[in-house]
């Protein structure tokens, strides 16, 4: 004889289990979709800044620098455009398309750069002799936005962040130097899709490259700095084919930023 009560109980349990699994799967799908939104390389941004004036939002949780984009901080920040052609011919968006996000806490300026680039070219073995010829992200920072010439001093910095993770600039002896302790960086790639994630410590114009006692500046709300960001794109030749930036103009021939911080845009730290 069939026990109707047992069948009813079994059916109710099965339905409940099925619903719980569907809810669990839905939660996973939503999480993955959210991640895809943050890391959607092909999504375009209309957040262009002709004069290169940006804002960075505060994060209460330090960003983990792992070359990924799954930090909750990044899901709350807007993309900015990195597609002003400073040097080179027009580019196809399948060959190059760049954008970036900004965040900050009291210790770091955080930057997430996302790009489509069909070919990544490293620097030479030492990373010194052709640091501006391989693919690299260049971050221009003038900590007090006072402007002025900075090629062989530390009035401002033009950090060339190489594919190998070095932060490279000129020093007071007119030699090329590594400033790797200024920037934590990790990079990840999947085919033509690339992420560069950075935590940058800000140093002012009292920075002494011969000293081990330099202290970074504490970042606070409404602090204003000189700031631009660019990408040097090398498709395997002896030099970069394109130089793409965050503002419409960057001085003479759009290549004055490594000399003169007057041409930088700006960055305001807000909450």
C-alpha cells in the first residue's frame, strides 16, 4: 500500500532543496556577473576629461594588489577614459583601448588600468636602457601641484611602470633610477586583455634618493595633486607606436610631461 503521507513529505523536501539550489546558483551567477561588469574589458566609457581633471573616491578597505579586479572597492568606482592620442597614428579599438579607475586611503593612491592591447612588449633585461620603448603605464604625479620642471629633480615624478613591475624615472644625477618602493604593482593578462593594479605612495619635493629615511605623504580628503596617466604601446618594434593619455594635450608634442609638471592634469581626493 502506498503511504500518501510519506510521499507528500518527500515531495515537500525535494521542492525545498530544489529552490535552495536555485537560489544558491542565482547568487553565484549574480556574483560572477558583478565581477564581469567590473572587469569588462570591451565596455566603453564616456568619462573623458579634456583638461585631465579627475576625482578619486575614498576606500575604507585597502585594495589588495594582485593584478585582479575583484576587490569590492573597484566595483564602486567609475571607469575613466585613457584614449587621447598623444603620439602615433589613430588606433583601432581592437588593437588598443584603455581605461582606468581611481581610489585612495590615507597611505596610497590606488589605480586599476584595464586595456585591450594585441601585443605586449617587455623592456630589455635590465629595464633601464629602453624603459620608455616597451609597453608601460606612465603615472605623472606632482604631490603639491606646484608645477615646474622636474626631469632631473623630484619636484614631481614621471613613473614609467614597466611590464616587469619596475617604477622608473630620472634622478638628480641625470641617471635612470628604479623607484620600486614608491609603487606596488601587479599585472595580469588573458589574450589581448590586460590589467595593471597599483598602490602608489606619494612623496613630496623633499624626497632624497640617496636616503633610506624618506616618508610618504599622508593623504587626506580634499588634497589636490598634479596628475596624469598614459600608456606607451609597442607592438614589437624598436620604439612605441602610440602614446595614449588621460587628457587632450600634454604640452609640446604631447610629450612634455616627463620634463614639465605644468602640463599635468589634476586629481582631487574626495569622500
